[in-house]
C-alpha cells in the first residue's frame, strides 16, 4: 500500500509553510511499539496510561503496552474507564490522578474520547481546561502526549484539538492549541483489526465529514485540499468493504483516511454538520459522534449544494467522484449511510429535544455555522434539525 508514501510526500511538500506539519511524527503498522520503545525513555520515568472502559483490556492490548513500559523501566499510573464523549469531570479526575502520580508524560490507548481526555489532561495540569476553551486563559505549557488510535475516525491522534463536554452547561466545545499535537501519533494495525462494524461505520462517517467539510470551506488551500480529497478517495475504496468484509487491508486503508482527514481538519476547520452534531452528543451522550453526523450531514449537504456557486459545486462533484457511489453527493451519502445501517434511530427525539438542539446550534455553535460555503439562516438550521432525525 502506498498510502504511507503519500503521507510522507505530502507532508514534505507543504511543511515549510506549516509549523503544524513539521510537528507530526506518524507511524502506522504492526510494530509501532518499536517507535514507543525508542521514544518513551526520553519522555520521563512515569506515564499517565489512559484507556477506555473494556475493549483494550479484553483484547489484551492494555497488557501488551503495560509490559512494554515495564521493559523500558517506565512506571505507569492508570487513568482508565474513560467514556465516550468525555466530560470535564472525567478530565478533572485524570488531572487529579496525574498530579498524585507525578507523571512526566501522557500515553493514550483508545479512540477519540480517550485521546481527547489525555490531551486535555496534558494542558489541564497547568490551568483550567474550560477557561482555556473559553479563551479566558492562555495555554502555555503541557506534558508530552503519545497517542495510539484504536478507531479510524476522529483524527485526534494527529490534531491539535480535544473535544470536551461540559455537563453543567450542556455544551460540547473544542480545546485547541499546538501543544495538543501528540509527540508520537500511532496506529497499531493489530488493534484496528478488532474494531466492530458499528464503530467502523460511525467513525467512517466522521472521517468523511472531516474531509468533506474542509474541502468545501471557502478558504481551503492546496495542502488541506490534497489531504481531504485523498481521504475521500480512501473512504470510497475501503469503508464499505471494511464494514462488510472486515478485511485488514480495508481497515488499514481507513486508518490512513482518518489520518489524512485529521490533518486536513488540523490545517482548517469543520462547519455546519459538525456544528449541529456537537450539541447532539452534548445533550445525548449515548449517541455516538459519527452517528450524529450521519443524521445531519445529508440534509446539510443537500441544502448547501442548492445554494453554492458554480465554483463550489465543482468541489462537491470532486468529492462525489472520489467517493464513487452515486451520481450526486447527497445521494451517495444517503446510500452509504444506509449501507452502513446508520439510518436507524438511537433514541426518540421529541419536538422539545429538537428545539433544544436548534437553540444550542444557533447559540454557542453559531461561529462554526458561519463557515458554511453558502449563507445559512437560523431557519435553515431549524429545517435541517427537524428533518434529519429518523422516527423511532
Ligand atoms: P470513542 O473513543 O468514543 O470510542 C467508542 C467506542 O469504541 C468505545 O465504546 C470503545 O470501547 C470502543 N473501541 C475503541 N476502539 C476499539 C477497538 N479497536 N476495538 C473494539 N472497540 C473499540 O470513539 P471515537 O473514536 O469515535 O471518538 C469520539 C470522540 O472524539 C467524541 O467525543 C468526538 O467529539 C471526538 N472527536 C475529536 C476530534 C479531535 O480532533 N480531537 C475530532 C472529531 C471527534 P471502550 O470504552 O471499551 O474502550
Ligand atoms: Mn468529527
């Protein structure tokens, strides 16, 4: 597979103008632990070992990496049980554990939720995380983070972002800073082989939305476009097969799609579908981030396509061509979501629930809506939200 060549070549091509690209150190493969052994002893004596609830323990990957740390004489302090859509309370618990254990660096083994939590702790040790998010305080220090991504979705192992739920205010917001870019970004291909179909589906749609939203930004540039379009091409090739055949090759293809879309996202930002999906998972954390996107992205794209100018329409066509499913992007997306079985409800949404999502989106997520490639009114957002959720 020549995806690694594309990754290295494209980073090389654009890195002179991008401090972010120069920071990246990405490895994908069955022996990524070699990179860890090389690096960890230089990072310190004690690591905060961040994991989720069950998957990594059950599959014995926690054990594999604990052994690796032991062999390298690095102590670990466990911060486990991290749930999907992490909350400020979860981060505060991690900060307490990290302070007590006097850790020198952070090691994350998990999906976006685990990696985001580890990243938030890495800066939260030196100040209040929500103050950083609200820009009431400036991030000046962090502990280094080593991240192994066990899902192919959020790109968190390569982005300067961590997305956090504030359960007191019911808001989901993004912490961003270059110090959040992991020192080492890894995908252990032995781990992603075990990702179950539902997670393949939801994280696959997350990758697709990162790529599509960046590619349809007014101010996308050559570097972000190159990574975003390549991600879409890989999704067209590997997502459906990954879901139905569970082949290793397709899962590795999706791991690269995730990295490419993650880099595109780090170079730019998302817009409307993500703006709506964050309030969904903030209010209803039982809904997976990618599943929330699967509900709202088709209607969003359909509405945007009708309104954008000819130049932007071309970009929609390019995405659709790279995806290679149907004749227009909206139809392709709907078909893909149906094939991935994501058009079924997770919970019943009442009119009141939808009204709340609408108010959140046009409230604290409005600046993301404003990045839409065509103007969108509050009424448009209401239409998308009220027409997007399947009946239960
Ligand atoms: P999660 O990290 O939330 O994990 C979802 C589920 O997948 C968990 O139940 C986990 O189980 C399980 N799981 C993870 N890896 C495996 C595996 N290899 N095999 C079997 N099961 C596995 O999922 P995502 O990766 O989708 O992360 C979503 C979060 O990331 C959201 O909070 C979202 O907002 C955020 N996000 C962050 C971005 C960023 O740039 N930082 C960008 C986009 C989204 P268990 O708990 O047992 O480990
Ligand atoms: Mn996302």
